[in-house]
C-alpha cells in the first residue's frame, strides 16, 4: 500500500498525528515555568497559569503564562476556550482551508512522487526485492533518526549557527521524508505480497485485526493524517521523534532501543496495514473498472467526511472536557476512526487523480514533478515537516479537549504573533502565547522543559539571536 506522511497500490501513506506518553500523565510545563517565574518575579501570586494539552496523531502540553492585566486575553486563546468570537472562527476556518486545499494536496503529491520514484530506483524488475529494500531503508532510517534525535537537538540550533541550522534541518526533512515513504512502501508491498489484494474478505479481516491491535495498545490516534495535521518547521522540536513509552535514552539506553524498535516496527507496521486495508477495499468496491471515477468518488467521500469531522470539532471538545476513563477513550476512538476514514479517502482520491492527469504516459517525469514541487512549496510555507510520519501518540491523552484537538494551526499563529508583540510593548515584558496555537504536532505532550516554553514565543520566521553566528 502507498501512503502518507503522514497517512496511500499506488497507494499512499499517512501522516501520523497523536498524543504521546502512555499511562501516567506527563508533568506539566507550567510547573517548571511557575518555579522559574517565582524566582524572577515576586510575588508569584501575580502570575496565573493555565494548563492544557494539544492534539492528535499528536498532542501537546499547552502553556499559558499571563499577568493579572493580561488574564482575559490569555484565557481567550486557551485550548478549552469556546470559539465564540467571530474573528477566532474566521481564523480557524482559514486554517482548515489552508490544510485541506494547500498543505494536504502538497503532502499527498510528495508521497505519491517519492513512492513511484522508489519503484524506478529499487529493483524495478522484482517487486519482492523492491519491497524488502524499501522496508530496510525505512526501518533503518527511522531507527537512526530516532536514536540520534538528542544529538541533533543539542548541536543543530539557529542560535548557534543560523545558516548551518537551516541547511541541515531542511536536508534532514528531505532525507527523513524519503525514509518515511520507503517504510510505508515496504510494509505496504510486503503485505500485498504475503496476502491477497483481490480478496475482499482477506483484506477486511487483516485490516480489522490491525485496528483491533491499535485499539488494544491505545495507539489508534496514529492513523490520522493530512488534512488533519499541519506540522510547522519549529526549531523547538524540529528533530524530535516520540516513542511509545517515552523512555529517556541517556538514562536507559537498552530500554530506549527496545522502545524505538517497538514504535517503528510494530505500531508503525500496524498503521500501514490498516491504511492498506481501507485503501484496498475501495479499490475493489468503488468503480473498480474506472480509475478516474473511483478517484473522484474517494475525493468526494473523503472531503465530505473531513467537513463533518471539522464541523463536530466543537462538540467533541465539549464532550472530551467532561468525560474521563474508558468512556472518554471510546468516544475519542470513534472520532479517530472518522478522521482515519476521511484521510484515507482524501489521500486515495488525490493520489489516483495525479496518476490519471499528471503526465500519465510518462510516469518517471510525473513522479519527479510531484516529488520536487510540493516539497519546495511546503518548505516555503515553513511546514515541510508535514511530510514526515514519525512518533507514536496515545489515545485520549491530554487534559480537556486536547485529546481530540486537530493540529492545523497556521494562520492563527501569525495573528497570535502580532498580538503577542502588542502585549509585549504594552506591558514591557514577554507574555507567552498559548502552546495550543504554536504547536501543530501533538508529539510534544509530556515535555516540561522550560526552554520550549520560552522558545514558543518566536515567530515562524524567527530573528537570529543577538550573538548568533552566521555560519
């Protein structure tokens, strides 16, 4: 199967979106910030802290740091705050449109182009060898990027060498993108090789088994993909890859390696099998003799589902704030499955339309075009990391509405940046914007580092540190 970042035979691959840690809730970032604030500013009673977490395949600790004079403004942008303001609703609508009409098509096109290129480059005359080569490249690459993430975070930073950071970080995304596609392509084609792609019954059974295992391990959230996520190229977590059990590698290297292997090869493969199954079912049932009609049908089904899931977002936020325990997990899993269904069909529709209408008689040229142009477009928008499928996130994790939050904040980030600047001028001090608007990736759940709280104030196009080196 082919698939997305995040989330597609010629199929695509999914973009993973979900929450992080597994059993106990992570330590809130607010505690570290509160201690730091108490040390710098007295009395501490002047500071009001609000807790929150962010999304899906993905969700993160939200942090709100306000003075008593800015409390109403900060509370207005908290994750759990209702979107009653017309301006806020408009920004949210713009984010949805950007995700659905620009980011998602670019991500899908990139995956499709890279996927097809691998067919030309890796043993084109032997499908089994090609599949095994892709799986080996993808698995080894994922493992390498995961265990070396601390090295990148510690040594590659724009406040140290700005130009070096941008060159290495974009090269990192380009290479990791190829790794992600190969991982999905290898697992997808191996599944095609070992099981029937023509039997609806076999495909349905295999798909159901994979989904049951994901539910049992509370990792159903990882089935999500574009257009349900927009991952920004933020320096604070550019190189971060969450594992399922969040074991710190520098303290427990043996367990960390096992955690990484389980996250990459078990959870990652189950997600691919689930995507391949739904994709294959529609290949067999939706206009199987007419690829164009089948593609348009999937596109219509996919975007109608996407529309519904975005429309019911306020209701899901409301419900998730008032539920807990097994009931919350069940409601969240139903919502994740709806998003999964919408994402698969959106991917399948766009992917197959590219097959039909973008140089159908010259697949090599078509593949290069859809590999290069979408990546450059996403890099220009500073959301090229949206092509990556990395990290494992836990179902229903996060307080309040975090467990069902869809991380597509882009337009709102720009507006919040301007508002934060005005607040800084008005109060002659920094007022941290809510993490809810800054982090598109849910994988930051459980990170209580003060550095991230401070760096979250930076804009998309960040100014170099006063002492930063140019190279």
